[in-house]
């Protein structure tokens, strides 16, 4: 059974390991960086299966002092938004709808807090077709593109209006 709860510090080691396994699709995150993101976040959850952290999601509202090119892009265009900094599901848990469960609860949070849009990005160079298909199911639409990581990645900037 999937259980979604707030991330706590005792989850950090597992969350960093999950992120490391998907670093090509996300970005580097050590324990200190995770602590900063948790501090800045408005929505920070883990999904557990049989007591084991299987996935996590970190999202920030507008107005956070977050130095990130993608977050700043959305901040310049959306007065009210919840930015998904990262969502990672462990490979051992793929296909169980854990990411969908996390997104479902995040959309409920956004509606309850009168957020106008949920925003995110995914790689289009190198391509990440799994993320594209996942976000399409939730009604995300491309609102822009930009090159990041010193020109090594191009991302599709996405928004789902609430």
C-alpha cells in the first residue's frame, strides 16, 4: 500500500540515493542541498511502500528565494504557481502509480491553496519521453523552452492551469 506523508530528516539519506539514481534527469543534490530545498518548499512529500521510501516530490511556491534558472523563468511569468523542482520514483517501484499518487495529492494541495498553475520542466535534449508522457496525462502544456546546465540540456517548460 502506498502512503504519502511529509518528508522528515530521517528520510534524507534515502531521498538523496533516489535522486542520485536519476541524476541525469534531475540534477545533483547532496544532503545540504536537500535540506535547503525542504526549507524553501511548500510541498515536500515522500511516498512509502511497506514503510520504505519509494519516491519523493519537492515543490516551491512563488516568492521563494530560490536561485534556479527554471524557477526564475516561471517567477517572471506566473503570479501564482507551484513549481515542481523534482519528483523521483525508485526504479524498484516503477509502474505502481506512485508518481501519479504524489501528483494527485499535489494538485489537491494546489487547489486548496488557490494556486493558479503547477509548473515544471523536463528534458527534451537529451530526451525524457517517460516524463513527457507522465506530464501529458496531468494536462501540462509547454509554455517555453530553454537551455540549462551550461548548454548541455534543453528543457520544456510546462504548466498545468488549476
